[in-house]
C-alpha cells in the first residue's frame, strides 16, 4: 500500500457533525433511565381489571362442578325436611316485617320433663341388662373394659341425677336395706383395702 502524505487542505479534513439546537438537545435523553415503580393512575386500572377478572371467572366456572351446600344424608334427611317446613310456616310475608322470624328447635335442657318420663327412665336404668352384667362382673371380681367402665359411670351419674330430680328419699332406701346388702358393702370395703395393699408393694 502506498504511503499518503498528510495535507492541510480543507477537502481532506474530517467533517464535523451538525450541531443540534437547544430545543433538540433538551428533548434528547443523555442516558437511558431505569423505570421503577408503577405508572400514574395504575390503581384505577388495576381495580377495573380485578372487576373484569371476577366477572370472567364466574363465566368460566365449570358447569360440572355442583353446589357446595351440605346435604342431609340418611335418617337426618327427614329431620332437615321438618326443619325447613317449620321455617317456611314461620316466615313473615309482607314488607312491614322488620326482620325474618327464625324458628329455633328447643334444646334438650329447655324441654320440661314430666315426672312420669323421669320415673320411666329411672326404671329403665335399673332394669338395664348391660348394667346388670357389669355389676355381676364387679361382684365376681372380673376385669372391666374401658367401655364398660364408661358406660357404668354414665348410667350411675344419670341415675343419681334422676333420683335427685324425683326427690327419692335415701332414708327410705336405707330402711329397705337388708343385712345382706350391708355385708356386701363391708365386702366391697375389704376388697378396696386389699387392692391398696397390693399397690403398696410396688
């Protein structure tokens, strides 16, 4: 390659870029700025989008998915139907009603039990075959299962409650006690003492 000699002629000098005016310089960004945050008015746009999304979600709901309301199964279905019919009977029709009247099923505690019912229940407890078998097991010093112990405790608590409600005099019951029943009480105390002695060995 041949060597070119430098010269100072204007034709050979490099051309300078055309200068921009002040307005053009102001509009041109010197550096690219990072965009952080959300654009102004973004909250209103998001709210509108949320409303639109909720509406579309309802439209896109799968029709094969059924209702999530619980249904009554088996023997409970009849009770539920009765409850619904009572509620329909007690509804107030008209605009002057302040609030809808709601039917409330009476609880077991709220029901007033007659003395005949209580006496019948007491007789049923005393004639209970399962309770009698548990008592005979106790007399024979046989081991009781947890279920039997729980059943025995429940029945005895109910029996005590019924006797208190019916105001059965314990004095009358004591008068009718025979000497054999007193001896059975002594036997029970002796058994309890023996059990305590057995535990003291450990």
